[in-house]
């Protein structure tokens, strides 16, 4: 029964986690069960779904941050200690707010997911962002448990068990000393804030491939497949494929402008697809596969026109032919706005393997 329980936890907590969860010293069981659901840039910052930078910190940076810990906090966070039950200062905290990592300030748990487990340690049924916690198998002290650590600084937080309340059925059992509480309305520490992002929209044929490629561009926080520029509300893939809704398959790119510029995204976009093909990309034929950029303002329009002018003037490779990319204003409401595609289209190549072919380099 106990073994079954552990396996159940492993299955629950590993199914939905990203590729970077498979890195590090996880147990073979966890590694095997971890599925890659998100493409992570090979070199460049890693972001969570909530736009926090979670690139693993260097040992030097961790040592520097650790200077701010008390001896008890260091024992727990750095050397996997456990505080005595019913002794932590956050056990009975009923205030609304967010519990951040005591070492690196990454937000980890919300008061909305806190419950009274009766165990003597602060307990939560889910993290604020699945990307912010990592899981290791722990067989110390003659027990088989699943340890939880901060995804960014690897600081020890506690353990997770499968006897929690709904909706997850999980109990994240925390040490108060591993956490710092920031009450609602108070400003979190600088390292606890998400990056300020911008959004851009690109249609370049099948969105599976375009999404996967953008996801690998350093500075891209998230790439999401969807439909844009049509005249039907809430379009489905079936409707868009039938080709009469006017939508294009489009990727919404959420990016960190401090790390990558709009111009660099444009340059990537023109490498990822062949902008000289009208209403098609290779074998994919139809208006929904048209080359299109939806712009937010005049600066973006100018940047697109400038790059198209440069590529066309070069006349190299495929640019001996005219670029047919449409430039249209990005609607923020109505049927022409961006509609997120069905869940099974998201992170398609990361989950299913394979990749759409790139057009030849110029
Ligand atoms: Zn941390």
C-alpha cells in the first residue's frame, strides 16, 4: 500500500512537469516518469509559466544569498533539515498572501492553497506555479518519501504526500524556515517578481513548428498556438482547417524585452518560415497557413517594414521572390483577436517528438 502510495504521488507530480525537471539529481523513477511538455532554450534564461526567471542559480550565487540565512534556516534549506512539528512561525498564519522561497524569493505557495493538515507543518495542496517546485526521491531515515525543493535555488522545502485534499489530493508539507511570507498588498522582494513581458503575434504556417522554434529563442517566456485574424468567435481547429473562418494559425510570443528585441524575434520569424509562399508553407496549403504578422503599434509596423525591405533588397536565396507577408493590426477584442488553440496543440512537438522542416537557409 505504501509503495503504491509513493508511486501514485510520483505519477501525479511528474506527469505535468517540464523538461528541466528531468535535470539534476532526481531518482531514476522520477526521471523515467517525467514527460517533456515544454521546449527549453539550450542556452538562455529559463522562465516559468508565470514569467518568473527560474534559471538554476550558480553555487556562488547561492552561497552569496545564504549569507542572509539564520543558522536554523541554513540547516533546513541547505542541508535538508526539518523543523520540529508545531514550532514553525507560519503554521497558523491565516493571512492572505504568497509564501516565497526564503533563500531566493521565488514565489512558491499561495494562502489560497493552504490548509490545516493537523501534522504540525504548514501544508498546501498545490504550488503557485508547477514550474517553481522540483521533486527528488528521498530514502533517508528509512522512509520512502518525495522531497520538494525550490526549482531555482534547489533549497530544501519539505516533502509531498498523496493524502491531501481536493482538487490535487496532494499535501505539500513545508518547513516555515524555508519560506518568507509576503502579505497581499505588500511588495515582494525584487527576486520574487515576474519579468515585465511584451507580446508579439506571428503566423508562419503550421503553428506546431513555429511555436516550438520560438520557444527555443533565448528571452522568449512562452509561445502559445492559436488562431487570429478571422471573423468567427471561438474558432475550433476543425473550423479553421475547413478554411472558411478567415483565421490564420498564429503563435503568440510572450517575451522578455530586456533579453530579446522585437527585431530579433522578426529575424527569427523570417528564418523559421518561407515568407515568399502565398497562403501555404510547403505541403500545408490554405489561407490559414498564410504568412502574417499582427502588430501592436507603429513601432512594430516600422520594424517589420524595415526588415522586409532589407531582406528583399538583399535578393538572396528565396528573397529573389517577393515577400508576401501580411502586416495587420492586432485586434484585442472581437472575432479577429487571438484565440488560444485547443490544449492538444500546445507544446505539440515537445510532447509528441518530431519537428516541422525548416525552409532552406539563405
Ligand atoms: Zn529558492
